[in-house]
């Protein structure tokens, strides 16, 4: 049953994405950027609805009261494709820092270009960071929200933190707050996996880290607060009535936290 529901959802996701891009193209490219944001937000909500109906996976995102007005940096955990779109409806005018190869995808890349995202060449980290700082400052001065994944790439739930220095440099140079985002979406929508597991993906916008801290202090707070919140969500999910299969990294982390792994949380 999970296989069939996953198949239905995965197919529907691609079909709906293609159909919506075609249908909304005239409005999207003729409208101003701020008005055109309606389209990506609608697409994100469509995906969440499809996931709920077809895969049986609800999304419960809380902490919106922690989002400041105007410009800030959003720093989500990166575990799944889910966290690339699920937060979009809550962000007024997001700017994603993303790999430049995404801009080369026909139509989809044009959609990204319309929103004035910040593409980077990950093969040249130093040059990429300099570009990000310059471009992110411009977007922040426009009151936009900069979305950056502090660990750079998707990591499985419970894995050892691997935060990159780049976000500390951006935080230091821009002088705006950083809002961490904790979740364990990778338990339900695993990276590099076909299956989508039913249940409730819980995510939370955490209280913003104010500007003005040293880079060392900032990184310490970012890692501690994000990982502590993710641990709490991991425990809550593992101890729920019908937990998804837990990957080895999640089981190991639960063991480190002194939490017994429920018998019905079979390792994936």
C-alpha cells in the first residue's frame, strides 16, 4: 500500500508541477515579482495537499510568530525535497541560495530567474561565498528573506551536524537576524528514496538569533538551538503511535539521547 501511495504521489507531483508551470506562465512572467509569488506559493500548497491526500502525510508547521518583519536569514535543516518548498507559503519574498545548475533546467530555471534567486558555483566555494554576500546584501536591502541551508546538502535525520562556515560569514556581513528551522521531514520523505511514509511532518520556526554576535557565538547558538529542537521532534516522532521507519542515523541518535527505540519503528 505504501508503495502504491508513494507511486501515486510522485507521479502527481511531477504532473501537477508541469501543468501549473504551463497554465500559470502568462500571468507569472507578465506580473511583477511580488504578485507572481502567488504561483510558487500555490504550487507549494498543492504539493502539501497532494502529499496529504495521496501519501497520507500531513505537514504541521508552527512558530510563525517567530518570523521577523522585513529582511532576515532563514536557516532550515536540509533533509528532504520537502524542505525546499514546504516553507514557501510562510515566507513573504524569499531568496534561495541555490546551485546554478538548477537555473539551466528549461522553464523551471526561468521560473527561478523571475524570482531573482542567487545561483552559485559550488565548485568554487570562496568565489561563491563572495558572490553570495554581495547579492544577499542587495536582496536584504530590498526587505527580502534569504534562505540558506547551513549544512549545504541533504543529510539524514539524526546524522552528526555538519554546519558550514558560510552562513556565519553571511550573518556577520549582513547584520540581520537568523531564524533557524527544525524538522525531521527526512523520516517521511527520505533523501534518495522512492517511498513516502504516512504520518505528520512537524517543523518549527525557532526564535530568531539577533545580529551582532561574533561568528563563533553565532555558530554555537545556531547549532545548539537547531539540533536541540530537531532532537525533540525526533523523539516525539519516534514515540508516536505509528512512527515511520527510522534510518540508522536516527536510531543511533536516539540511543545517544538515552531514548529507547520503539519496536514498531523498524529501521529503514
